[in-house]
C-alpha cells in the first residue's frame, strides 16, 4: 500500500481507521502524518507474508515506549501473544489496548492442543480485563473456531477477522459472510 492510499483512507473512512505498522521510524512517521484513530504495532519480518506470532514487548520495551511517545495522543494497541507478562509490559510501555494473537489456537488440530490454547487465551483475557487495556483478538479466526473463543474469552471487545471473512465472501457475498460471522459471535 502506498502512503497516498493511506492518506486517502484517512479522508474517506467514517468508522475507526486502525493503522497496523511495525515499530520503525518510517512507520511511526507515516502514522503521525496520517493521524489514524488507532495504531496497532505488529511484529514484522521481511520474509513473512503475515505475522506468525505476537510482538515481544518485553524484549523491545524501550523502542516501543519511544514509538508510543512519538505518537502523542494517538492511542496504541500492541499485537501480542496471550501471555500475562506481555500484557503487563504493554501497560508499562503506555499501550492503551492489546490484540491477542490467536494463531496458535487457530492452527491447533488436536483436542488437547485446542483446549490448551483456549486456556492460554482465557487466562490472558481475564488478566487484560482487570487492567485499563481494551482487549481485542485475531489471527486465523474462522466461522468454525470463533464461537469457542468467544465462549472461553467473553472479555474480548473486538475480533479482527480478515482472511476468512474475505474468503467466505467469495462464495456467499460480503453481506452474507459478515452476517454469518455476527451470528456465530453472539
């Protein structure tokens, strides 16, 4: 996506514009220029097609805190693994929200592994709910795995579902695909 595209989105989006960026000087400068409603810091490796895990806020504490400071009044969410220590670190650096990485849950196939990942997400959700952070979750969510996540983690305020929704819309149409996700999310 080009810088001009993001600036155009800022002018046309009437809901919340969430700009997902890596913690780099270049990305922070773009976010400052665009002034989105929310910036979500995500890990970024050049060879990845999508994120394969959460941002390590503990390890990158100083850089993340500095980037949040640079953004001033723009609220920042941190895309992290479902880990209490990462949630606490997100508070410590000045984050206003966290998005729990649900990829390990979404990729789990064996019942014990699914249960284990849901337990991790539930523990992290309970802890985040006891803080001042807004709680979201996402990565790999589908019509099939979203209901169990919502049941295990009722504290989650927002689910970020992209690929599955767009894929379903190819067969159902976007309106029907969104309605199907809303139906399983109740």
